[in-house]
């Protein structure tokens, strides 16, 4: 029988759902302030060069225009690079808006117009005239491949490729079965529904309350404090709701700098919102060219793995991802060689995008594994099982848990894989060729140091708080579930406060680590309250719990009762009154275990099965069915977790078939910088998505056994679709997205 108030692992509606559908939830550009001014960014028109002159006179002459900021009149800010470096920044020199006359990428902000209204600011911005002196630029990775380099400084949190093992080149040369091919994944932009915006409320005492679209309120706070020389007490960043981010909000974007700069200079509140076009003028998923070489024996056993990747970065920062390590993690092989290099181009620095590195690298390796399956005449699932890695061979560690075999089995059964005719072009329905493909997904399971506070009051309500954000994943809901179950309260009695830099310290929300990190901290804080409550309850006169231990009682329905005798109990209110307190507060920190990190590797896994239908004459592709079997430890809320996997799968469909930011190399500019021409999946593109959560017991990574589900859904999906397209058509396309021209060409 399930205990009362047992919420972990049960499907629960979002506690913030009503606020979102009724408009009660406010986003960064929706907070008001007295005497609010509005800023419009003027974007640069060249990819490289300098501003020869900038004429703001016509804009300043417009009644209601307060100021036009340029590099010529901007206020002084911090001098050193490290002052501009946020908590997720890669090595290098972070971009400084309006710093000088140099132009280092197309779309760079060159002016900020501030006016009494948004419309006035937009009109005045159109009157700013900028003359440029252009320099030769380069945005074509193919022309920079020969200049690719191993980054001299490693980005924090990003694993470099492991040292070579065995002799991969010789083993490949002698292998009876080989696959050697180049794979490309196009540039993608995040395109969340909510554009980036910052509303800076200027206080009477000069303090700033900033409503920012960010995945880390404390990251934005520390950036602003550092850049503008303010104390942390002078800056508060609040971000209760975020309309999607997918990694675009990990770093403070330039509208934050500009809004704060204007507010401090004008001593009034300022809002700056980027346009959809300007959403294409900062970070993106970088173009990646990968070469994969697999050598195997006739039975499919791998004897050589070589995976090389070249990725774009800017000229001022060395952005890095984990791209090539995944094959070494998924498959056993004695001879492995992996290389990862960067090539500088004249664009803005790339930024993490949902499952950075893995979404790209796994797309290549899982496509190559499918090619190897055909070359060896072995079923794709069987090939993976024959090369199944029992340990993390790169780090020489055992896995905390791994149920990938179960993912293959359960996913294949649900999909009906056994009915598949392996011959390409062998399945059809009318004029459509039908293809079935599969791939493996993998993503790291991480926990970060996080603090949380819990406050129980005499009326039986509980508030839990941590600075983490909710980018749409359901953080409010899972923290409420964890707190309610830990203290035996109904969810309606619990309030979660997040997205505020004044709350207990939390890292940026990313990497699928939020549930494990913030959830563990909230649980720990609530457990401390349990202990204090129990102490007060035992000390009551004639307490029925006087001779019991904490292990002998349960917390349910607002009371502490003996497990052996539910009629022997003390209510929370009685315990608090006996202790003479009207509130109990606890703040705790949760951290990953050092020994666990040293001894074990933690990853979530998945098996993705895709069905596509391809019009034989037109080349149009429909993804008609996806089955995704996921092993990710404890699933806190199957309802919101399923939504996360479905969202990841939709991301993967976009990556496989549609999403591509197209650079005009003559102009050095992204040309399809709008939602009319940058194609993302819409309702008509999405058919059946079946999500299966495979049971996985995880006890080493964190107290709740969580691995996270925010990113595993996208990893492997593109490869499964690409493999299904090959099965349908017999044509192997190795460049994502797979568009009609590539399929028919």
C-alpha cells in the first residue's frame, strides 16, 4: 500500500500550469516599472572591420528620445577580461558590447537607442547612420579546416578526448569490414518562443532589480556586478518564468549589458528586448565536420574506432563541446583514437544547445554504426549488443548503473522491430517508401553543488527556495513533489520559490543536472526540518513518541506517527507549539560525492526507433512514428518527464530534417534569420511519439537516484531518422538536416 503523501515517481500536473495558461506568469519583458524607458539595439551590417563614423543626430532629434549610446559615449566599465567572464564562459576574451569601433561579427550591436516608448525607440533606431571600413572576413569552415587547432585551454566541465588506446590506424587498415565517412551537422539556432529581454528597475537608492531571461539568475547577477563594479547587494536578478531557452540563456546575452548600462547612466528603469532577427546575432549550435572510421571483424566485433571532429568557434573565444568521446563510451574496442579541433571564423561565439556535443557526436557515430551493420550483414541492435561496453573504458570506471540492454529490448518490442525486413527499399505503402531505423542515445548524469532553504510555519505550510530557474522543464513541480513527500504534506501546502538571485546558491540550469542538484538540496533541507520537528515532538509532555527513534516514525498528512501504531501521533502544530516556535527554517547544501566521481561514471541511456515514409517521386519525408526507451534512474514525475523526452525528440526531428542556419559567406551573415525561413518542426510534422521509461535503480549519483531527462531525448534521434531514411530509400545522406535536395541529388 502506498503511503500517504507519496508523490515522487507519480504523474502530477504542473503547479505553475494555471499561471502560465491564464497569463498570470510574467516573463522578462512583461514586468512594469514607473518611468520605464525602452531600448532598441542597432545591429551592425558587416562581418569584420571598423566603424568609420556613426551619426546619431537624426535619432536624437526625435522628441521623446532620451539617449543614443555608441562606443563613442558609452560609460566606463570593467577593464579586464575576467570581469566579463560568466560562470559558463569558454576560454578567451568575452564579447564587450559597444566597447570600441571594431566590428568582429555580423549583427554585432553598434548602438542602443533609448526613448520614452518602444515605438519611438524603434523609429529613432532606423535613423542611426553608420559608415564602415570593411576588412576581409572568413565564415566558411571548409576553408579554415587546415588551420584547425587543439584548444590550448580546456573549457571547464568539458572532457577532452582521452589519450589514444592501442593502434587504431593499423587495426583499421587490417580490418575485414570497414566504414569510413564524413558527417556534417549544420548550424542551428535555439529559437525559444520568448526572445531575450531584460527589464532593469532602477531603485531610489541606485540598486537594480533586473528581470532577465536567463538560465542562471545568480550568473547574471555576478556578471552585472563584476562588469559595472557593483556590490552583490546592489543587484538582484529575478527570473521566475522563462519561455524556453535550450541553452541560449546560459550566458548573459548582450541586451542585459545594454539595459543595465542605460539604466545606470540615465538613473531610470530601462527595458531592452531583442527582435527575432537579433536572436540570430549571438550563440548557436556550431557547424561540425566529423570523420568516423570503424573497423570490425566479420562477426561485427569492433577492432578500431577513430572519430575526428572539427568545430567552429569565434575569433575571440575557444568554445568547446564533448563531441568525439561517445563511441568510446558506448562500445567496447581495444584500439581507439579520438581528436577534436577548433577552427576560428568571423561569427559570434557558439553556445551550448540542448545536449551540446552529444547531439552532434552521437549523430555521426550512430549513423556510422548503422553503416557498419549493413556492411557486416548484422541487425543494427545485434551489432550494438555485440560491442556493448560494460565499463567506461576511457576513464576506466564502472557505471553507477546502466540499463541500455533493457532499452534495446523494450523499445524494439514496442516498435515491432522483429517485423522489419532489413533490405533497403523493401517496405512500401502506395507511393511511399517505408523505413525503420534505430540508434542509441547517451547523456552524462551530473550533480552540482546546490543550496536550498525550507521554512515550515505553524499553519502547516512549507516554502522551499533555491536560486535555480525553470526553463519550462517543470522545476517548480518536482521541487514541490520532493518537499511534500519528504515532510508528509499535501502538495497544495508547499510553495517553491526559484529564479531569484537572492535565494540560496544554485548553478545555472543546464546539463540535465537541476533535478538531481536542486532536488537533493531541497530534500536535505526538509529532512533537517523533520529532525527538528521530531525533537520537539519527543519532548512534549506525555508524548506518544517519547521512546521512539526517527526510523520508527513516518511523516504523513501533517503529523508524525509511529509506523507500528498510526494512532500514536503528534501533529506538526503540536510539536512546534511544544517547542515554542511558530516556524522552523533550515538551509542545507547538497554536493556530489567525491569518491563517487572518482570511482564511477554516470550516464543516462536510450534506444530510439524511428519510422519514416518517403515519397518516392517527390522526396518528401514524414516521420510517422518514434519509440524512445529511456533509462534515466528515478523518474520524479512521469508526466513532465514524458514531455521533456517528447520535446527532445521534436528537437531531434528538427535537427534531422529541417533546422539549418544558413551563412552567406560573401556577407558573413546568417540569411534565414526569422521563423519564416528558419524551419522548425510544427504540429503537422509531428506524429506518434511513444516514450518508455525503463526501470533503473540508481543509488550512487545522488540521494534521489536521479539522472535527468532534459537532454537525453534529443541524443540519437537524428541518427535514428537518418538510418530509417536509408532503410526506406537505399540512399545514405551523411549531412544533417536531410533535405529533399540531398535525398534526390
